């Protein structure tokens, strides 16, 4: 039997108010069956100052609840102020692991234990080996990988492997702010309009079909990833951590469903029905892990993994 898998709560990627952000993490600390919690601004450095005052309380509460806290870095570093932020995050021995979502953070952590996030491109054994030699103790793989590739990378035994299992997929980060442009605003005078869409702004195709979601400078999937049906198989391939990406739904209930499947207390089918009832307006997908288009939802198929 494979070792017990752990649940990770990824960083909040959306622009929530500091009060909502704080209350969300405090509830997750007290009620959610997650093992690891990521805290930090990943998408836009302009948001970070609003949360600075509540971060210490959140980290203290999470730690007291027995959660492993990981501090997540910015995903796109362009300005001197942002470089200073990376230096500050990675330069001090705070006692917490740092998640590098930009390679500048991974380079700054060379020789010290750290985590590599899903926005760093890790597609092959050579890259994984390089990151492991650099000090990465866990790598959250990019969301577009198939089970065959995931199994191949996990099988190297170089570092802990994590995959996202729930939530909109983080697809790309841009220097331009799509949210600001949608309101005819410049990025520097964005008025923080991304806060108007707490789960991202849905983008339609020309014929009106929902296609993607926009979160400030970030492009995300329209569909929510749902790997409830693949948890056991991925765990058997060597995946040790499954990431839940925070959204405005009841994330405690979501975490309990994933935990119950990992612990063998509920079937994937039963938990999947409960998840659909919990989020009736959401469209789910799992295509990438099956080697198909990412927006597909594949039921009842085994992975075709090359041994």
C-alpha cells in the first residue's frame, strides 16, 4: 500500500479583501483536514501591502493548528521592488519553507530546502533533477501534464511530487493586466478591479462559450479541475501531495471530500456527486491527466501509463 498522501491548500490567487482573506485562513486552520497551507501573494505585487498586517496572525493560527506553513513567492518578477520582495522572502531563515513560483526565487534559495510551484515549467527528468540538486524538497508539477508524465517524474524518486487536484488551473502570467484592460484602465491605475471577481472573470469565445477565466494578470481555466476519481491512481504512481486551490466556495467541505477519498472512507463516485451538489454552477474537468484536452471531463477510464 502507498504511503498516506497529504492535502495541500494552495495560496489564494484572487484579490480578496484582507478581512475575507484572514477569515478564510483562520477557518481553514481550525476546520479543514489539510496538512500543508500556502500563504503569500503570487499574482500581483500591488495586492501584497493590503495583507501584510494580517499575515502574522494567519501564520500563527495555522502553525498552532498543526499545519505546515509554506510562504509562496510572486510568479512574475519584473521591477526592482519585486526583486527586493524576493530577496526579503528568500534571504531570511524564518523557519518556513518558501515556494518558488518564479525561477528567481528558486535560484535565491539554492542549497536550501524549498518548494517549487506549478508556474515553474517542469516537464522532464532533467529539469526535476536540476531542481532537486538545487534544494527543492517538493515540486508541484504544471497542471497540463498527463498521468504518464507524472508517473515518470514521480518514479525518479528525486523529490516529493505534488499535483493540483481541485480548482481553476493557473495557466499563465502576463506583464499586462487583463482585468484593467477590460475596464479601459491602465495597469498602473487599475483601481484593483480584479477584486470585483473573487473567483476570476469568465472570458467567452466569440460565439459566447465560456473559455477561460482572468484574474488580474493571470490566465486561468474556466473549468474547475476535479481529480477525485484519479486520487488513488496518482497516489499509486508516487504522488504524495494533492493541492486544493482556494475559491469562494466552502473549501472546508471540499477538503473533507478529498480527504475522505484519500482515506478510503468514501468512494470517488460518491464524493464526486457530493462535490457537484456543493458547486452546482461549476463545470469540472480532468482531461489533462488523461492525456486529453484540458477542458474534458473523463469518467471511468484507467490511465495509460508507460512502464
